[in-house]
C-alpha cells in the first residue's frame, strides 16, 4: 500500500495547473485503489494545503467525488469546509468565481448542512459570497439564512435560486459510465502518445541512417 500511495503522491505533485488528462488519470488511479481511499484522501488534502496552485487539486477532488464517489465522498465531506476555505483564501478573483461555480454543483454529492456551513464560513471571508438556504426540513431554530447576490452581480453571473426539494442522487450506473468514458479517453491519449513516440523514433533512425551514409561517402572520396 505504501508504494501505491507514494506513487499517487508523486504524480499528484505534478498537478500544478488544470490538466484534464492528468486529473482523469489520477481519478482512475483513485478508482482502482478504493481499498486505500482514506490514504488517498489524506494525500490529496495534504497536497492542497501545501500547493501554490490549489484550484487544480480541488478539481481533482471534484472529479473523484462525481466519477467514483462511494467511500471517497464521505471522506472528503469530513473536511470539505476547511479544504474549500483554504483554496478560497489563496485564490484570485477569477479563481474565486471558479470555486463558486464548482460549489454550485455539489448539492447532490455532499450533505446540505455541510455545504451550508461552507457557505457561512466563506461569507465570513468575503461578505459578498451568497449563502444558499437550507431546505425547510433541514432547518432548525439556530439556522441563519444569508443570501447576498452582490457576489454574483459583480461578475455578471445570475443568482442561483434556492432549491427546497430534497436532492435525488444520480444512479450509481452513471458514475460507472463516466469512469468508463474517462478510461476510454485515457487509452486513446496513450495510443496517440505511443504513435508520436514511434514516429519520433523512426525520424531519428532515418536521420542516423542518412548521417552514416554521408560519412561513408566522405570516407570513400578521401
């Protein structure tokens, strides 16, 4: 297991920008190592804290939750408030808007109370961050609802209307299909890379052959 986590951590350190192929590969590796999900989650969370570019790491978290799910989702949910806060605090204005868009897709994956806590935490940093109201059946007397549309207006992004209906999770089969699609895409990319490497090798061989022939002619002419 140590070797698997070490290799995953090493590859994760190279995720310094929003590279879809790299995120897909790390998502597939996470799916193949579900038995070590707790260790994988810890490695990802630790990398996010120390990485200078945190948004790509959060995109990986998002990809694993949506495409693999299962035991990864509750593990990531435990620290999602602080994990998201860490990425938000170091992000620029554009990255913060990307974080907001990412947050709006999580209602069907993470507990709504946990996401409400996330919104309240971020609004404490940026008063313009909107706090999505909890559905009536999840509210209690201590729940404060804050909705501030200024965060959206200043970026010309429409305000997300609150949903009061219970969230219905997607069928697990769709997640399996998504993972299959990612695997197919990775296989195609690997084939393309192999073709390029073969072409490069052929060119190098042809160049070497021409150089040898030129040297032979030069020796014969002397």
